[in-house]
DNA sequence: GAGGGTGCGTGATGACAATCACACGGATGA
DNA sequence: TCATCCGTGTGATTGTCATCACGCACCCTC
C-alpha cells in the first residue's frame, strides 16, 4: 500500500521537489506517518552550517529549498568542494548509518529549509521498516557513485582545463537547449570553482578567458552560456 | 537468533578471514542457510578479472583468499587503482544494489577463491531479510568512506611525496612494531604504486630513492622497512 | 648462453600551473 | 563621497613533475 499524495512527509515541506529516486517518496502510509513524527523542520540563513566535518553524527538532513555545498579541508587550509546539493538531497546519511563523524561540512549557499531526522529515531525507524533500509542502501550506493565520479575526475583528468571542461559539461547537461548550447545561472565565485576542480582561483580566471577566446562559452552578467558541447567533450577525453 | 559457528556461509570457504564488521557474519540461521543456497564458489588464477568496469552487474563477489586490485581507467589509458582487496572483502556490491554498471575492474593479483552471489537471488534475499539490508547499508557506507578518503588524498594532497608518504603510513599502521617501525612485504611494482597515488613510475622510483636517503624507509629484497612514522606524518601534513 | 621480456634507476628537457604581486571595478556602508 | 572589501583579470617568475631516453639487472625459456 502506498501513501496517496498528501500524506507524504515531503508535503509538509511545500516546495520540496519530488524526485523519482527520492529516498522518502512513495513510502507506505505507516512509514510516512512515522517519519513525520520523527522529523523537525527549520529554516537556515546563507552561510549556516548544517554540520561540520569531524562532528559526531547528530542526524540526517533532508534539504527542501536552498542550496548547500559539501566540502572537506586539509589541516593546511586547502579546501575541496565535493558536491553541490539542492532541494531533495539527503545530507549526512553516510555518517549516520555508519556512526562515524561527518566526513564533510555542509554549508548553506543560499537561505533554505531542511527537515532534520535525529540519528537514534531514524535508525530505529529503519529497523522497523526494512523496506526503507533497502531504499537507504540504494541512496548510499548513489552517493558512492557520485564520490567515484569525483575520484575519476581528480585522479584521471590531469590538467585543470580538462576538469573545468568536465564541470561545464555537467552543468550543461542539466539545462540542454535545442541547438546544443545551454544556459546556466552562475552562482559560484571563481574561488569556489577552483575548490571544485582542485586548482587555484587564478587558474580558473585564466580558464574562463581561454574558453571565451575559444568560443566555448560566453558570459552575460551572471548568465553562463555554454556554446560548444562537442568541443568541450574533446577537451575532456583529450 | 544467531547462527552458531559452523552454519555460516563463510565456513564453506575455509580460510576466509572472519571480521567483526563482515557483511555476512552473525546472520540468523535462516539467512545463513539461504545465502549458502544462493552462493557458488570458484577459484581464480592470477590476472583473472572478476568483473570489468562498465559491465552490467552480474552479482556480488565475496573474496575468500587471494588479493584483488580495483581500478578504473580513462579512455586514453591512464589507470588508477582505487583499492586493494583482501580476503573477506565484498566486491561489486554498489553496482548490484544500484543496478548500474560496475564502476571498477576487479583483477586478481594472486590466485584465490571467491563466492559468487548472482544479482537477482541476492536482491531477492535482501528483500526477504531486512536485517541484512541494513548490514548492506552499513557496508556501503564503509565503502563510501574509503572512497572519500581517496578523494581527500587525490584532491587535498598536492605533491606525489605527500601521497606516497600517506600510502606508506597506511601500510605501516597495518603492521606496527614496538619500536615505531614496521615491516611490509612489498608485492606491488613501482608502476602499480604510481597508479595508486596518481603519478608516474619514474616519480615513484625517485621517491623510493629520496625516502631511502632520508632514512624514512629501507628495502631488503622485497621486504619494506618503514623506519620513521613520525617523519612521514610530517610530510603528509606539511 | 643467447635472447627477449619486465621491472628498475636516473639523466636531460620542457611545459605548465602555483605562487606572488598588483590593478581595477563594483558593491556596501559610514 | 570616500573608504573598504570582495571578486576578478593578468603579468612575471619559479619549481615541480611528466615525458623521453637510455642502460642495467633479473628471470625466464629455448
């Protein structure tokens, strides 16, 4: 038996985008109700930290609106951004399941709303509802694939231009246009982009100039126009 | 109810090392019996591929004896080794759970034995035994942490020497001696080490020379003596 | 013992990106 | 209106590592 639309946990979080693969969609009525009892909702300002790398796992965050960046840093202060999360994403799941410290810091990049599921009740809930445990496993394996993609990017792509092209392509596939180009609202600073592809701010600036010159992209204000996907793909596999 | 020693799936695989955190240890009697029905055992020679990156997931491999290396390659032929697996490890779990192609190639580095659990029966089994699904989730999150450690290594450690030191330390912690040093049997070629830390064979050769000169390590035949852990740790965080 | 394959050491060279440095423009706020 | 901060562009310099190249040692097998 499936919960009819309107009983889902996500409906208390009105703007939450519903995804096919979403962890908490299409649960049974009982499971959905139980989840609703467990959860608490809060609004976070820009710059708020949902959790910080190294902290003991308090619980799972279900991001409803807003964007968050997940990052990890070395002692010397070098930081890499490993994922940009949007509404619908589940944050902190790995840490909670394995009862290890959060492996990343989750910081809100713009104000947003999130549901919080405390660790203990969440784990108890999973024990009660085996069906959901399998869903969690699936979500974890998706997380794993994302991490693996990251490994491939960092380990196999040598030059910054290759990684930059890869990043642009990942943005471009999200917003395909009929003519092969695509538009993205650029909300990241060069510094943040550098932290994603593992290089320096200056190099990112130079990459933008270079790619503009090569007609690969165009900037109008904060709107990024990706012009030539196939050329980017050539850079990636070069 | 727990399976008494002797009913465990692993017992058909005599030399299989039993680990506390192992996926299939301490299952209920029923679950253990069911697993035993599902599994089939085979022996693999050195160089055998359990599965190859990009293949549709056929099932899960439970490595009993021998070692395997997990690797991924780019189209241009650059390869990185992401994990060295030993007896007790579960291979291919992520691909099977998420029904995506294997994300790595698993190649036997020395002859060994493995249990194979075909995808369909394994997933069916998980649906029947929710307890095990949660264990699988835990295993997946462990895999995830390993992957994340890899990301940190590749993304945060800039110089090859730092990554090399990190690798040596990871070996050294497995075989601690009373005086702070440790001995490891070096079974990898320089080429393979290069593929682990993401550099070239030549650089690895030079790193060995350099570290020998600095009294950080010593080589007697194929026995690697790691002499100065603290110095290595300084290089890592430098 | 000759020959081929594989793994290892090491020199020379060049490219490329990190680093440092500074200038500019647009916000924001006193 | 001016000061300040932040994000950005871009030059000059330097160190580091990948690359190419070659020689050597070892272990097979014929």
